[in-house]
């Protein structure tokens, strides 16, 4: 069970925030569906029923304390995906880096090298591509099958906000650990801890080149993104001098190798120990790692950071152009709690703006959200490696494949164009027709066929909890009546059309 | 901006009717032939993804330093066994590019050597992105230069009103040239996903395979292969019905999908067989080129086409006149020659341009290959090209002349090659801003085009 105090606090917050006791029944159901459409990867009927039974606040509270939720079913699905779960030492020995291969080969000629390569291949040592593939598979499995849905959703949000591209050098080995150690443990913790964990993780040090940031050859790459993307934001009131001061403060934040494994190491010899002025603070001369620590601490508490985090959360979870009042509210929650992300997340999912009419169905699903919700709502049995990844690649949202530090976009405009809609519609039809490799959907078992208002209606209501079922059913029925043969064929067509409908693209 | 465009697509009809404009105007505007259909000009970009060795593609056999640096991967001098094809007494063509030699002689093929990005990165992904955004070093630029080029050729009229769609349309109604942004087929990437170079506010399309383009469960990515093209008109009609009457971004984009399908159905590019005697190389690259030729012949209004060809990252066993790289180059040469011969007279309005994110080290590594370098070369082919020349100042391969002491230096910024093509071939009317932070200056053009 979650600790009691936060529950009480949440209930108080909820009672204070709510204008009046909501009319039970349909309104409460709609609120629950709306909450689940944003806080999970798909509001299945059983999820909605459970959240109504326990109450919206209690459901949220449970999700905010993921350790209290049994997730053994999902854990079992992770077992074949070792690369996603192996500790770093084991990962580096299972997937040797080019450097390790060279060292093992010594000064041997190319023939000896080739022999070594063949031996390693025979011994089952795989290419690091396998790590990326298993990691991506694990993310989709988690999104579809984990009971800790909010933790999964927020981990993906924060990873994206502190993005590291899997394909850059050693990051092919480091990203699993980065997500596991630097991101996930902090999504309901303190922002400062999250910031510090990402700043020190070798994955970030490699990705944004801070491992090479040394005096006098200062590399500003990480410092710039730290201010612009991770904390203050582009309009956060800093200047080039602050970027330079932060970069100098972070000189010497580097990596060292323990065997094959890169680890964080502060190298005093590479550190610029002169005095620096950063955002109005003086970082005195003659220090070492404290300079960088001070920079992170200043940034983590800065009002501009609070606003920036608040804006990004509101944009990702409420609307592409979030209401100012909501951003203010979340920024205040951030500042009041010293960046306690559990409190900020609770404030987000209980805010009146979150439940406002204009926020309902206002977000367009990203390609990953589209796939995850389709698999989740159709109760699909999806193999770790399945055909939806080809769609995700085509749509440009392969997990861990965002090259830029800004990560993948959180707004619809970036994901939607003519080609993208064609891919979406064809994905939907393929899923419906059972033509997506590695995905099994039992169409007949999805809903109770004996319902009075018909199978299609039941199917549409299941898949479109946010509304619009009646409109879609009218079109589907006309199409299926027009040329259907076998009942299963029409069910498959109906499923494809519902998944391809405009309603299913939104959440 | 994209929302405005789609709102126009979706709601423009009603909005214009409410302005009291005649329906005939509406038809002309929304279904106007695109600019390419009027000017017939097309740019075909071939991205050699993986960093091609420009020193193997177009070897500088006149330099002793070339042979000194390349013990196993150099291409012998012309006349020797497996020797380069002499172009100008100093540069040669890799013997595997033999199909292109007559085009050089006929003045249709030019080469820009020692060309590339001024950014020093040796990371494939960074350098590819910078080539595709044409904004080296600026990660904030998130759309592609080809998309911006399409935006700059969008409309022949005064760009003053482009930001305001209704006013812009009204200008046209008042007698200006037709609005040309209607076709979603102006920019097409064939054979794969939409590359960054093509992404941006102007609608562009990825066509993984023309034979499978359309609404079809079997065409879904990760689905089984379609039995035949466009087999599911029922599903298409039902989906169109689902999006009819809807408004906003999703519905506008869906309309673009259906519009593209309908235009391709009418133009039916697949009915164009390759010209007599033309044989494209087997494999995805040859297939992409064949389909690009079909789109050009079908007059779908294609202004910019894009295809990828990979396999250039030759760290090991690169080979010389024969071997790994030679095989890739043979495929490239055969493909470009087939495209040229297939398009025939239409090449008068076509420029084909090859590009790669960077070149490779001048010296060889310990595994018979070359590592990530700096400058490389580009091929430009087509009627508008003033060919038969190797362009760009040659920095030489002496140690002092090398970039960071190891790589071919750059004397032509790739943006100046792109800029010349955008201005002189595509006739962009508003080219400023296509190359952020790099103003267009004809004095820097390599003088590729007539």
C-alpha cells in the first residue's frame, strides 16, 4: 500500500480543486477515461472499470507509487530481452565494443582478426544492434503490458526530455543503463536528482560531448542543451556568457574506463578552476567538482526551470498549446515542493485545466502512442519483435532513435502529414486483417457478440473510449454490409476501420 | 504554418465561396497543375548514405601523393590494368563508373571535387543531418533544404501574401498565376522513408514502393506483401468516408493522402515501361530509379525526387579497381546511366545530383579500408549541366593541404552547389532562407549549370 499521507494530501487537493462533487455516472466515467487516455498507453475497459471502482484519486495515487503495483506478468515478458536488463559489465562482455575486439586481437593481421570475428559470432556474441533492438522491444512491451502504466508513460516523457540518441558511439551500450538508473528511479523523485543523474551518466557525457569538455578546449555542447532544453528553456533569461560559464564549470566532468565499462569521473587536471559568474552567482576560484554541482543546483531551483518543466508537461499531457493557467499552476507546484516530481505529476493529473472540455481528445497520438494503444486496446499478443516496428521506423519514431537532443516532438503538427496518414491507415487495416507480423488479435473474443446494439458498436466503444463510436459504426456498418462475406472478415475490416478512424488517432 | 495550410485545404473551399469567388476559380486553384508540370524541371537527389570515398570515385591520378597514401585502394593510372578512365589528364573516373564516361564526354556529366560540409564532425548521423538540413552545426534547423526549396518555388506570385492564405488566393482570383501548392506529388522520396532533407511544412511524400502505394491492409508497414496494387478500393472509400466532414489537422492530412492516391491513379506511372534497351541494376536502388523515371514520365508534377543508396562505409577491405567499393560504384554507374537513357529527351529538364555526408581519410587504415574523412565529390548529370568538367579548386593531397592533417580539404561548400541548382535549375523565386546563415552568392556557385 502507498504511504497514507500523500493519499490524504491528494484527496484534499482533489476536493479543493474540484468545483463541486461531480455528478456520478457518465461524467465520472468520462473523467476516468480522459485521465487514463493521458496517464496510460490505452484505457482498456477493465482499466476504466477498476479506476471507477477505486475512485480516480486512489487509482492515481497507486500509479504514483509504482512499487506497490505487482508487475510480475510484464517482468516475465522482459526475460528474453536480456540486453535491456543486463548490468553494464555483463552487457559490455556480451557485446564487445570495436575497441575490445581490437585489444583481443592484439596486433594480429587481418586474417587473424577475421578468424576472431568468426569465433565470436560462433560463440553467440552479437552485434550491438541487438542491444538497440531489444531495448526498443522492451519499451513497447512495457507500454502495452506493464501494470505500472504511469511510471512507463512518465519514464518515456523524461527520457525524451533528457534525450540520448542510441546510435552515437558508446551510447549503443550505455542507453539501457541510462534509462534504468538515471531516468526511471527519478520520475517520481526530485528534479534535482534527475538532473544530476543525467549530468553524470556516461551516456549523456558521450552524447553531448561533455566527456571531452576540458580547459582550455571548452566544449559547450552539453552546457548549452542543459540550459536550453533540460532546465531554463530558450527564453529562460540567460545569455551566451552563462552558457560559457556553465561549460567552464563542467570542465573535467568526464568518463574513465573500468575495464570496458565507462564510468563518470571528475578529472581535476581538466577543470577550469578560475572564478566564474553564472546567472548572477559567483563560483569562486580554486574549486573542482563543486562548480558543476553548484550550476546544477542553481538550475534545478530556478523559476525559469519550473516554468519550462511545467510547460513541457502541460504540452505533452494536456494540449499542444497549453493554457497559461495550467503552466502557472504546475510551475508553482514545482517551486512549492522543491521540484518533487510526484507532487508536480499529481498536480498535473488533478488540475481543472486537465479536465476542461477543450482538453478532451485534444491530443493526437504520436506513432508510438498509436501502436501501443492499438495493441493494448485490442488485447493483442505482440511478440517482442513485431511488424509495428517497421511502421514506427517509417513514421520516424523508433524508440531511442531521436538524434537531436530535443528528442521527439510532443505536438501533432510534427507527426501528421499526408504520407503519415496513409501509413497510419494502412497500419490499422493490417492490424485488423491480422497481417502485422508477430501480432495476434483475437477479434471474435474482443467483445461480447450477444450485445443488443450489435458487435460493431461494442467493438467501437471498446476501442474509442473517448467517444465517437456511433459515428464510426455508421460508416463501418455501411461498408461491411456493402460487400462482406464471412463474419470474421467483416469483423477484421471493422477493426481496421475503427483503428484507422480519426477518433482513434486522438486521445 | 502547416496547420494554416491544411486548414486551407480543408476549409478553403467554404471560405472562398463565402468571399463570393466563382467555383471555377476554386477548381483552378485547388487542382492547378503544379509548377513542375508547367516548367517541367526536376531535381533528382541521390544520397550516398555512409560517406563515399571521393578519391576512389574520381581519383586524382595526377598526384603522386594519392598513390603514396593508398597502397591497396588506389585506382591505377589510365592505361594501366584496371586503370581510371581519364577525364582531364589529372582526374579519372573509377573504372566501375564506366557507363558514365560517355555522358562526361557528351558534356552532360560534371563533377564537383573537394566538396562538402564545412562542419568538422565525423559522425555519420550528425553529418547526414547537416547535409539534409543544409545548416551545418545548427541543430535547431529541423526541416530539410529540399522542403524549403519547394517552399521557395511554391508560387510564382509575389510572396507578400503567402502567410495569409485567403488573401493569397484572392490575389490569384484577381488574375495572378495559379496557386501551385496543390499537388502533394511535388516532392517524393522513393524507396524508403521520408528523409530529413524532404521534411517540413510543404507536403512531400515517401513512396516506399510505387507498386504498393495506396490503401491496402497488405501495404501496411510490417504487413505481408500486397497481392497487387490498390486492391482495396472498399477500404479506401470507407476510410475517406470516415474523414469526410471532419476538420483540422488529421482530416486535412488524410485528404492529402487520398488526393495523392487519386492523382497517382489517374497518372498511372506504372504503365511506363523502361525505354528499349534500358536495364536498371537489380536491387532496391535500381528499383527506386526506375520508379522515379516512371513518375517523371507520368507528368505528376514532380519537382524534387530523392533516393538513398547505401554501402559506402568502407572501413574494411575497400578494394581498388575491383572489390567491395567497386561493386557499389558499378551499381551506381549502371543505375544513373539507365535513368539517363530511360528519360531520354526529358533529361533536358532534369538534374541528377549525388551527395554524401563526408569523404574518407586520404590514408588507409590497418584493415584495407578508409575511415571517416572530410571532403568528397558530387556528380551532377543532366541536360542543364555544363558537363565534361571537373569543377572546384583542387586543394591537393600534400600533408600541409589536408584537413586536420589527414583528410581531403573542402574548397566548395556543398550549400553553394545546392544553391546554384535551386536558383538556376528549380528557379526558386524566394531562395533566401533556404540555407540558414549562408546567404546565396552566385559568385560562389561552382558554375555547374548552363
